[in-house]
C-alpha cells in the first residue's frame, strides 16, 4: 500500500510538471498559429482528449488494474507532446492540434490516480488519502508554468518556436511519470468494492448505463454534476486568462506566475479539503466549493484590467475547483458497488472533460465578443443548476452512499 501510494504521489508531481508546462503556453501557441478566435480550440482539444480516454482508461483499470491504465495514459500523453513539438517545428497547425488531443491523456491520467488512491484507503479516510495524491500535483503544476521562460529559451536553442519550447518539459515529465507507475505500481489488481454493502447492482455496467443509474440517485446525480460544473467553470475562465493578460501587455513570466498561483489554489489545500470532507461531510464542502467559484467570478469582474485582481480571481477559482472536485470524487468513491462505481467514475471524468472542452471552445468567441468580465459571468452562471441539484440531494437519503455523506 505504501509503495503504491508513493508511486501515485511521485507520478502526480512529474505529470503535473508536464501538464502545467503545456497549459501555460498552449493557448498562446494556438493563437500564434490560428488567431484569437482559435485560442480556445487548443485547450478544448486537450480536454476533449482527456474526455475520450477517461472511459477506456477506467475500463482498462477494471480489467487489468489501475497500474496498467495509468502507465498507458502517460504513454499516450508523451506521444501527444512529441506530436505538438513536431507540428510546431514544421509549422503544421493541424499536427499541433492532433498532438493536443493526445496530450489530454495526461490530465485524464492524473485525475484517475485520485480514484486509485481512494482504493488504498479505509472508508473513513478515503477523501483524505485521495486529496493527498491530488496535493502532490501542486509541486509539479506550480513548477511547470514557471519553467515557461526557460522552456521557451531552450526551444529557441534547438530551433523550435518560442511557445513550443515548454512542451519539451511536458515530454520529460510524462515519460518519467509513466516509468514510475510501471516500476513501482506493480501487482495492482482491479479495484474491489468498498466495505459499505447495500443494494445489489448489475455485475457489469457500461459508462452510459452508469450515468443512467446515477440519475435515479440524488446524491450520485449531484456528485456528477458538481464535478462537471466545477471543472467547466474553472476551465472556462482559466483557459482564456493567458490571452487576456497578453492583451494587457504582460509577458510570459507574469502569465506563468498567475497560472502557477491558480494551480497552487487547485491543489495546495487538497489535504485540508479532503480532511474536511471526511470530518464534516462532502455535501457541506461541496457547497463551499460552489460559493468560492462564485467569488472568483466576482473578483475578476471587480477589475478585469488589474493584474492582481485577475490573479486573486484565479486563486479563488483554483480553490473552488479543489472543493468541488474532492467533494464530488469522495461521494463517487463511496458508492457501494464496484460494478457501478468504476464505470461511473470514468463516465463522470469523460462528461467533465466534454463540458470543459465546450467551455474552452466558447471561451475564444466569448472573450472576443463580451470581454473577460462577460466570460466570467457566463461561466459562473453554471453554478446555479448545480446548487439547485445539490439542494434536492440534501432532501434525500441515498442508500447507495454512507450516511455521513448526507451532511
């Protein structure tokens, strides 16, 4: 258990470097090759790649174990980063976009490691252990964007476009993360069902069937929507922040700092959030997350031209995402039947990324039409239906979940 947990932590650090290095410059690279209206497409394609791979990785985890699924995810991400570099080198925009799709496998893999961590914990500590693995991403994710300048300089030395250079760090991070899982996460078996025993579920279930099952369980329905909305709001605002700051005249160093602080907000407080979810209930911490997402939009709206107000908004956005992601994941991890739990986890991650991809695609046109403040308003509007479904979930006691999670 200890060896596997350490492997997940180390892989998340390395994978975090890879993901964040690309995120910091991805929109700028796409804008430089395709224009402002295409800026959100690059981020959307990476998220779309994460969505496409979420269900196959979950299915592979069910059949062959988490270790093989995570290793394959990092391998696909490495290939994607290499393809981005090749497309930038030869000036082939479609090749860059294709690489960004495969690059998204890293995000899917990093996020699925939280479920791998939950399977190593006792029910009463599941959210805490899950959050510790997510917290490890802080180190790599904060380091990654701050390597933007160094990556750009390195890329220039090897005759890559400046904005493609940071993807060299992405390749390195993904390869090392895959090797860590391959060698240190050996022997992992398909996850067993938690100790909570309640109603019988089908022995085998596909992603769509799992989502249909969730619609009939108020807490499960809320958990899915919470994760989807939290991720879409975060991506909708964050993906266009580099473009907005570039228009305001800030350089790569300043942009990298904002993204680093945002990602720190996403992960740095994860252990605290996980502990709170275990102690006071995931439903209550979910409400905190939705409130923080709303405050993030308010901070951005207060002064869209202020570097520090935008930074404050991005930090709140990251912390709000942490609360919604961990709370929703904790609820899903406590579903009593593995026949439902693992397919629903994969389906939720896929749906989450499809929603975020749509947010990123719309981000460019919205930024051009209504500005950064208008983009924040539209993104924050998604919080309302999630809060309503959460209120409905509080009125029910779902027998597929631990009673403590109704708090």
